C-alpha cells in the first residue's frame, strides 16, 4: 500500500503537470499511453504484439488517435482512415496463417485497437477544447475520487457484492460512495477554481462516477477472461496502463457521445 500511495502521488503530480502544459507534451503522453496500452492488450490476448496482427493493431490505434494530437498539425502529416484496410488485411492474414491466426484473433485485435484508440482519442481531444484544461482536470478528479471513495467506503461499510463474477471485492455501498465522492469533489473544485456551470460540473461527476466504475469492470472482465492479475507491470503498485486508465477509456468517449465534453 505504501508503494501504491507513493507511486500514485508522484505519477499523479507528473500527469497533472503534463495536462497543465497541454500541447505537444500532453499529446506525446497520450500517444505513449495508447501504444503501451495496445501492447498490454495484445499480450493479454495471446497475440504477438510485434508480429503482423499486432503491428496492424498499432496502425489502427495511431490512425484513430492522430487527428486529436497537438503535434500532428505541427508536423503537417495527415493520417488516413485505416479501419477498412486493417480489417481486410487481418482477414487475409488469418487465411495465410492457415488458422494459426483465426477469426477470434481478428476480433480481439480490432476490439483492442478500437477500445484503446477511441478512449485515448477523446482523452486527448478534451484537452484541445477552449476550456479543455478545466474540463480535463474535472473529469480526472471525478475518476480518481470515484476510485478512492469506492475503495474506502467499500472497506468501511461494504456488504452487498456489486458484481462478484467479475470483481469479487467491489460492493454496492462502495459504488455509491464512489459516486458521492465524485459529485462532492467535482462540485467543490469547480466552485473554487472553475468556470463551468453547476449543471455541467454535476453532469461530468455523474457520468464519471457511474461510467468510470463500469470501465473498471470492463477491464476486470478482460483480465478474468485472459486469466491475468494485471495488464502489465509498468506502474509499481498499480499494474499496467490499462489497469490505471481503464475508467478513462470509457468515461471520455461517453462524455463525448453525450455532448458534455
């Protein structure tokens, strides 16, 4: 726990500093997180990350992410939509490999690339908005406070299991505590430092408080299916990128779909 707290404090401070800087620095961070996340997903799925399928997955992730990266415009390099080419090449590759790489591998490669690509795309895009700094900070504060609130409330009074088949330690009381923490923290931060309306801040908190926990369950379902404890070991005490950013990968796209961010 001490290692987890120390790593969380140092990593969280560095992460917030890069969000504050924005621009190419933040874009580079998101780009690296997406690439590492794809590597972790391929490895969990039992697909070689640097063979043909893995490389096609990287290409799809980058093509989705590229338009939202600040340095893409500066470099003057555009990225075509690779969805259809990657799909066709994966199908052809499954034939050439004579069922050693089969349709389930094709599906896993596409799902992983889309899940990671879209998640980090909207995480990067939020920072590029006119009020992107405060929006991004509020979303992240909501996600972090949800995690902390769910953990401590669940430990203190949690009795009813939320979804034991996927994540046996999560409780209904913890989930409600996480949602309440998100609302409280976001409203206070926005009232103290932000300029968003109360309604918009509340919407961010509600979505992050609910969808963030769903994102955690999605990642838990992946790990249970693949029989792994963590997606990786990059972050001491926290596991891999997908372990740490699982909530982000659902919250930012849902906020985008709802027109909130």
